[in-house]
């Protein structure tokens, strides 16, 4: 190569690099509409207040037994074990892949937007971002594929997303909802903590520039109510330091998004927090099921919000009468607490939409799943309730009924939660 040719190629490379840097800078700064914390409010890039109102896609990327009509078999791991015993591991994997493809789709987001909602909370399992076996795959890119779809649908529907790690490494709750082994190992296991922080850094790195995402909810409902005394105190005390580690990791790649912090004991206790000045774009999130629909019933939550002067958001609420939900929505609105109702879709009612159970679902498939299956003899005995062929047919019928063109819409429920106001 001549010196002249080398100079020309070098100059061209410099131009390309400079152009790339310019385009990247433009992409990061131009026309973005991130939601930010300002005192007790959320504010968009135009200075307008944003009040969260919406729903959760629970059961989609973190299956829960009761949404299928199961009771004893209630975590993703347990459900998969039961289905693998019923229809075989290959068919169970196929079911989970189709379940992810069909349970929540673009048309569901379009329906949610039509109700007046402005936000969808996306609960997900950490295994979607690892090579651990989960819902039919061992693929660390599956979580990104699913979230990318949600982002595309949400942008088209003018919805915001809250990304909620509902099932954390090791388990953050110690019950079925985190798919754990019965204890919140996340707060005592350094390996699980490192994985937790790494996954959040990876998610934030990918989506740092995406303004459809309202924020990252670090860990759903840490530390259930089953531990008392010194053990509870020690577990609760471990929450804030781990949150700070995760926030630091996120901020190393993403300065833009709100980070949501949930309190221990089902997102109901906030006395463990001692510092809320370590980041200027954090907020808190609470949950509540049952009790009286009055401001007095959530006085401690309101007081904590007032003390921190930061936004509070009710990430989960629901499973009650329409009268109760309407009254409680009024309480939340009066006290500037945004909300997303749980869940958007499930088998039966007490949600915005419902999946009609196929004929034989309870008498056959649920009977098998709930039967004793601790030994191989038990598994053989349980098959008297449902054959593999029949189980496969019922699972396929469930998927058909779960699609938006077959689901039941509960208009009274939707009216009660006042998304259009």
C-alpha cells in the first residue's frame, strides 16, 4: 500500500469514527422523554406531571400457580415439574415457549392502552437473563427478546414500562412468588448478590437510552413475613446495602432511569431504610391486598413518603370487590400514589381480563397437578386423573383461550380501577 493510499484510508477511518461518535451522541440526547423524580412527583421532559395508572403482566414471565387454578403447586419450578411429569419434558418445553408467545401479545398492550392506562409493570424471572433452564429454554438472550417486544408494543401504544425483577437469584422473598427454595437467600448469599447486580447492570446497559421504560424495580416484595425477631432484623438490614450496590452498578451505565425500591414484608415495611439521598432519581414502591380502603389504613406508607419527600407508587393492588377497589383508588389518587393493579390476566375473574378454563381443566389436569407426586409410584397413581394425551390437549386449549380474541373482559373491574380518569 502506498503512503498516499494509507493516508486516504486513515482519513476515511477518522471521518467514519467521528461520524459515529456524533450520531451516538445525537441518539443519546435528542428527543428523549424520560420520566424523572421531582420531589413527590414524577415529571416528563416537558415538565408535565406523570401519574402512574395501569396493570401488571403477572404470570407471563413468572408463572404463579393460582393463576392456573393450582394451589399447592404454586411456583414456576413446581409448575414445570408437574407439567413435565404429565406430558413429558419436551411437550412441557413446547408449552412454555407457546405460552410466552401467546399469553401476552401486542394486542394485549393495545387493549390495556384502550382502557386509559399509561403504565405496564413487567414482572420477570432473573433466569430469562441466564443460561439456566427456565420456561423451555437455556438462553441468556430470551429476557431481552421478550422485553424488546414489550418496548416496541408500548411505544406504539404510548405506554410506559416498569421492569420488575420478580424472581431474584437465590430468592428475595422466601415463598412461591420468587421461585425460591423457601428462604430469601439473596440477602445471605454473596454469589447470588453478585449475579443480581450483574443482571441489573446488563439490563440497564442495554436500555439506558430507551425512554419507554419508566424505571427499574430492583426486587419484588423482599423478605416475607414468616421470619421474626433477630432473623427478621438481620434480613431487613441487608436490603438497603444490596440496593445501593445495584443502584451503583446501574448508574455506571445508565444515568437516565428511575430506580424503584420496595420495602421488606411484602413491600409493606419501610423502617429498614436509613438513607434516600444516595441517588437523585429513586422512588419507593409499596403493595397492599385487603384491609380497609381508607387513608388511615396506609398512614405509615403516606408518612414515610412525606418524610422522604420522594414519590410512592402502589405496584400491586387488587383481588377485591369492585366497590373496595374504587374506594381505594380514590384514596391513592387523593394522596398522590400511582398504582398498577395485579394482574392484567388470569384464569377466572378478579382481573381486567380472564382466561376461560377448558372443559376438564379442573377435574383432570388440576387434579393431576395437585395430587401427591413425591414418589414415582405417586406419579403413576396421579395419572388416573389425566393422561399425557389429555393433558397436552388441555394445555393447548388453555393457550387458545388465553389469547385476546378469546379472553373475557371484566368491564366492572376496569371501571372500578379508574384508568380512564
